[in-house]
C-alpha cells in the first residue's frame, strides 16, 4: 500500500491486505487460458467440458497464479518484486461466480539497519468463491525500503533546477550571422533594366 505521496509503505508482520473481489467471467477464463497458452478444451469449450464431467468451463491454475500475484503487487505498489508464488487449488472457478482474495503478512525480513535496500515479506493468501476455497498459498515479495521524506520548508534556492518556475524572458543570443535586417545598404540589387511589380517578366 502507498502513502499520500505515492511512496511504498513498509510491510509489517500481521498487516492485512485489502480484499480483492474478482468477477469470474467466461471471458476471463478463456482469455487467461489463451494468455498462458493452455489450450485444454475444458478451459474454453463448454460442451467438451461437460462431456468430461464438469458443469462448465473452469479457470486454469496459471490464471489463478497470476491473479494472486496481482493481488499482492497491487497492495505493495509497482516497485514490489515477486520472489515466489506457491499455491494449491481447491474448488473450481466457474463462470458467473465471484472470487474474493484476502491476505495477511506472516513474516518480514531485512531492514535499513542491516544495510538492506528492501524488505522481504511473506504473505498468506486465500481465495474463496461461492463453492468454498478456490486457492490457498504463500507469496514472497520484495518491497523497497522508502527513503527519508523530503523537507517541506526548503527555500526556493534549495530546489532542483527542474522545480524552478520557467522564465518569461527570452535570452539574448546576439546577432545571427546572415540574418541582419535589410536596409538600403545591404538589400539585394536588381540587374539594370529588370522591372518589378505587376506585369514584371511578361
């Protein structure tokens, strides 16, 4: 989870992750199977799935694995890096159901005092639907340790150049060679006898 300035919050043992509710649509099941190159018919062909004893198509384990990883990185922010995802499936995810993912931080290692630039957290994850538990597992994630907050009372002179207000003054670069204004002395002269104005060159 991030704070008001977008920095990643430090994970602490016992922290609960905000639940993630995922509608299990037919499109999600089929798209997840295609994205993970799982072409087994039970994940896209309802008739074939019924012939094999299933009431409908159902989500494959690779899609569930990806959703569990997304659940954790959505909580800790885009800088978080998944180290491991270990899951076990239970009841299937069928179209029309809803899966709710919940999680809790079970352990945290590493701290700035140890010279570490990040903390490694283990998160216990459970996903339930209308039939019961669809998935249980553990996710290991590395979360960067936030740096010290920037002082809010800096003087304008202390700000970075990119933070300074743009100037309306156009810098004087001096005369540009070959671009001097025309006058009677440097204006190009026409050959004698050449006319100008309407009818010239007729």
